[in-house]
C-alpha cells in the first residue's frame, strides 16, 4: 500500500559519487526502496554515464520526454508526473508560460487515467510554490532541489486553491511519510517527519557496512584529514554561511582584490572540533568541478551582478528564484535594501580603488564556468592545510540590511 518516490539530486554531491561518476547512485536508490525518480543533475554531471545509470536503476526515471508513470496501490490508480529542473532543460532561457502550458498538458493527460495525481518536481522551492498556484488537477507537489525542510505540508496562504507542497529536505536529515485518505472527491494528507539520526543506528546497520565496503577503495583519499573545524561550519544562509567564508579566504590567496561566489546551499554541516576532509570539500559544489575564475570588473559591472542576484532572491516573481541565496562578496561591503524596487536594492558598494570605473580582479567560482584553472576543492585544501591547530573561524563578511525606510533589518541568528 506504499509508494516510495525519489526526488532530484540524490545521486550526486558526495565524494564517492564524484569519483565514480554516480556509479552507486542506483544502488542507494534500491536500498531506499525508490520505485520511481525524477531525472536531475546526473545528466549534466555525467552525460556519458547517465544511460547506464538509468539501466542500473531498473525502475522508471521521469524525464522531459517521458514524464508520466502510473502505479496502483490499494486499488488506487496513481499518476506520478515528473517535472525536471527547467533551468537545466533550457539553459539558454525559456518562456515560463509556455513551459507551464506544457506541464499542464502532461497533468491533464495523467488525470484522465488516475484518481490521484502527484507532481515529483526538481524545479526548486519557490518555483514549486509558484507551480502550486498555477497548476490545476494536481493533488500534491513533492519538492526537491531547494534543500528546504518543513515538517508539515505548505500551502500558499494567498491562494485558497493552492496545491499543498511537501518539502522533505536533503543531506540525510530524514524522510517524510505521507498517509493519504480519500474523502469524497478530495484527499486528506497526514504527514509524519522521521529524523534519520534520532531513531537509527547507522554503525550497526547492514547498509552501513556495505557503504564502508564500497568506499574502501577511496576512503583513504576521501577521508584525508585537512584541518579541525574551529566552530560550526554550515552553508545555508541567505547572506553567507561559515563554509562560504572559508571558501572566500581560500579565494583571496589567488591575488584578487575581491571575491564573488554563488549562493549555493550544498554541503554537510560540521560541529566544532570535527575533522574536515576532502569528502566535505567535494560536497560543497554538488559534484561539479567548479574551476576558479579570475576576471576584471568595475564597480558598475559588479553592482549589476549583485542586483541580478538580489532580484532572483527577493522579487515577487517566485519563478525566478533558483534555490540559491545572495551571491557572496568579500573584500567590499554594500547595503541591501530588500524592499526597494528592482534594480535599486544594492547601494553603497565600496570600491577598493579611487576610481569606480577602474577594473579590479575578482576571483570566484561557478558550476557553469568552464575554465581551465584549479578546482575549488583543491584551493580550499591547500588553504586548510596551512591552518594552525588553534585557528579561528574568520569573521563572516556580510552586507548590511535595511528596509527602504531605514529599518536595520534582522538576521535569523538574532533569534537564537
């Protein structure tokens, strides 16, 4: 009477996945009992291996070409419609209304043959909330890519017809169990969240032993100790997490005046005193090589890039939000007025030279940049190896926040 669904990005981001081009992703899916999954990052990371990976999965993979699969559980005909990440499907851009119309057509087709329609979406947190207010005929959206966890179903309060959205989180935090009960023509959902580490003993499980065996050929390299965490190391933060500052400190060694990095949310949180390994560094870029760039830019160009990032994060158009936070800038400071108009949110950007039209070197990295430089994890490893035993976490460089009327804003840490 159960159906196990697997969202996107479940095969990448670990050191083992990176070194083996996802070879054991399908095996991990089998351990979890996944009966269907939505295509995700593996197609971009390992294009030559992806066909074999899907063969090894031996179960349906929902793609843009084949987005629907049907299942019967307890006499209920269920349609699972896959929604792949549109930004990966159309990297050069696309019309969101045309994309929505195509997705709606798939939902309409699925609803003709099923009494329960589930959307398994790899579009990200805010795009999935946007879809919940736009689509018709879907009973539940299961969201991935955004990495957000919420232990209850979420509905957009401003739309009484919004489809409920399930955010199951990521990074091995746990899993969501949904009980569905028919109530007339509607469905009642009861959600239970199970934290992985509260009721499991990984060290004694048979699967854990198999993982140890699979990692054995790579373990000495992946688990190479580099430094000890001086404080909590975490990634998820709208402005900048502690992992991001460590990345910035490593980038500063390239000789650039400023550093600029994307606001990604990948990575494993580490407590103070934990050993930092290569495996942790590889997880920060979700398995992408993430080669470095060192490019010239003037103040106007950099401010425009920050405005684009602010618009993607703060605009009313949820569809633009790509499950990334504000780009991380170090070596300078700016004011983010997060209720200002589009194109006017970034101000007071300090410039390290007298003339704002003069270009300075900006070091950074991106999963989209195909350079020939050193990989980010290698630069970070070199920097971490030079840390003394009692090193301190560098102060996290963040912009100032303000409402348009001068309100100083707030940060989640203020609530702790």
